[in-house]
C-alpha cells in the first residue's frame, strides 16, 4: 500500500504541475520569468541568468505530455536567446544554465541541428572564460564602472560545466571536457570544506591563480553554508562524475549530500543558509530543496547498490514535502508552482517567493522519480 500511495502523490503532483504550466504559458509564452511577486511571475530580459529554466520546464512537461503549445513556447524562447548569443558582452558564466536547458534540450528531444550549433557556440563562449592560472571559469563581468571581478569563481558554475562535457561528446573534441574537469577539480580543492559545506565565492589573483579568500556571496557570511550553493555543488559534482567517471567527484558529492541531509529541518526543506544564526534563519529556500532532490536522485543512480536508497529516499521525502506543504496548486492567483523560495537575502531580493528555478527542479525531480528522461544535463 505504501508503494501505491507514493505513486499516487507523484502522479498527482505531475498532473498539477502540468495543468498550472498549461495555464501559465498562455500569459508567459516566450517570456523569461524569474520570481513571482503578488502571484505573477515578473519577466526578465533574455540575457538574465534564469532565462533557461522556463523553457527547460516546458521541455520536461512536453516530453511527458506531448502538448505542442509547450514545445512551441520553448522553441520560441530559444530563438529569442539568439540575440544574446550573438551579443557576447552580455554573456557570463551562466551560459550553461541558459543553453543546456534550451538548445541542448531541443537537440536531445528533437535532433534539431540548429539547436546543436547554438549549444556548441555557447560552449565555446563558456570555455573562453577559463582562467588557466587559477584553473577556474570566471564568474560575472564588470557591469559597473570600476568593478573588478576577474578573480571570482562561484559554486553555481558547477551546474554550467555539463554544457562543456556535452559539447565534447557532440563534437568529439576533448578540449571542452578538459576545461570542465579543471574547473571541477578546483571546486573539489577550494570550494568544498572537509565537512561537506561549501563556499559560494572564491576570489583568486587572476594573474597568478593564487587563492585569496572565500566570500559569503548569497549566504549569510563567508564561513556559513548557503543552502542553494550546497545544492549546486551536490548536483554539479554528481553530473561531473556522470560525464567523467572520476571517483573524486562522486566521493565529494557524497560528502556534500551528507552535510545537506544532516542539516535539514523536520519537513525536509532547507533554510536559506544552514549556518545562519537563529534570528536570520527565518526563510526557507524551496529551490535549494528541489535542486538537491534532483541531484540526490542522480547520485542514488550513480552510487548504486546498498547506498542508492540512502539518497533516493530523502530525495523523495523532499519532493513530497514540497508538493504537500509548499505547493500552490489550488491558488489560481499564484503562477508559481512552489512557494517559499529565497533568492538573495543579503541584498534583500526575491525573498520568500516562488522562483522559476525552484519550479524547474521540482518538475525535473518528479520526472526523475518516474524515469521520464532524457535529462538535459546528461
């Protein structure tokens, strides 16, 4: 009976996510939502880092439903990104988030050759950001006068390296993979602490590659533990193992997963920072939970054997809690699927709201639970 009940909630969650997205696509269309405010997803410019998550979710739901309206909107989003892809000054390390979930998704699902070339072009730009001295992919660009971030690398980029691994597989050229592995080696060495917690930002000397300091970024403090950064590391390292077979990535992913799981509250959905003091730990981040859950499901598959259930069972608990306790299924005035996401507490932006990447990873997690691939990072 437990198996039947579990199947029931997964199927129900998928159908509700599909139905809400089918309603949302009529307004959002080929727009680029980020955060929901007062029930409505605000739309960002196409160059914003979250541009891939809405079309990525549309592709996931299209793959499970064959609803052509979802496919058409996803393809239209990809076409709108051409202006960004051809305007290199707007591009930064988030090329992977943007084109893995649009062009790579399209190529995997439809075999579209134009999508393949877009993905390879994006991979070229991403590989060009590699700092050979520090062995890291540079984060951001100097958007303001006097700003210098040439020495910054961030944990988020763990989820951008799959675009490089995939580019090597598609093109037969190992250079993309070399860059991805070098960056992920740096993640293992410099970002993940012995207890499995993770720095958000590391500053290097861009001329020599020397590691200078860890920074708090979107976490509470430099030595705290931003939960979404932990999820980026967990999932990104597991994907790096999937693509490379390097044992150190799998072992480090397990260390991060154990830290993440050991610090979850009773409802299995993390606070925005695991080490924030009590007075600051008032916000959850459902997007961190959703991302970690999908990563844990892949980790279960890669670990295999008796270890698999140690990762699959808590992943299912996280997703079920998000569905039952954080879902906005019956609220017709809320476009977001999952409530209580938190983007950037230090800057006071998009706190305790639905976030499109939280919605995306929730749907991806459901698809993984039901064996409904392909998954575009792989």
